[in-house]
């Protein structure tokens, strides 16, 4: 499966959503996750993300490994998002911020 990591938080550009052939993105207030039960490992979403938030499970960086379980957990409670929408007005500012995991809203 593929996994959304920290850099998506408060950026939520949603370019990834438009290319997913199986609509497996789920949307929270300021972050998206991938439902690991639905992802077919097509890789199409990876190059679409402007902040390089998406990794294959095996390639998730060491300091982001907790996002694997977090994607699975939140995918169970968040609703599907199937179309790209406008990012938050301050998304480009947050794109430069590295440590944002404390900002994740559920
Ligand atoms: Fe969707 Fe493919 Fe990305 Fe999985 S790898 S989330 S199936 S676009
Ligand atoms: Fe997030 Fe990147 Fe998609 S910022 S919403 S994973 S395009």
C-alpha cells in the first residue's frame, strides 16, 4: 500500500485524489490518508503531490513510520474524497514547514 506522510498536513493540495483509479483517499480536516485496504499500488499519486508526501509502505522514511498505522486508523473513520479541491489559502506557507505532526486535526 501507499502512505500519506507529515508533509501533507495543512497543505492538502489534493492533486493526488484526481489520479487515483480506485478512489482510496480519505479526507480529514487538514490531512488526507490512503485506505490500505483499497490501494492497488498503482504509484500514480506519488509524482502528483507537490510536497512529496506519498511513499510506498516499504519506502516510508524512518521518522515517518508511524504514519503507516495512522493512515490505516484514520481511513476507517474519514470519508472518501474523490475530486480535487482548492487547498487551504496558506498551504504554500505550510509546505515549507518540516515539523507539523502536532498540527494534525482529527
Ligand atoms: Fe490510489 Fe494508486 Fe496512489 Fe494507491 S498508489 S493511493 S491506488 S493512486
Ligand atoms: Fe496531501 Fe499531497 Fe495529496 S499535499 S492531499 S498528499 S497532493
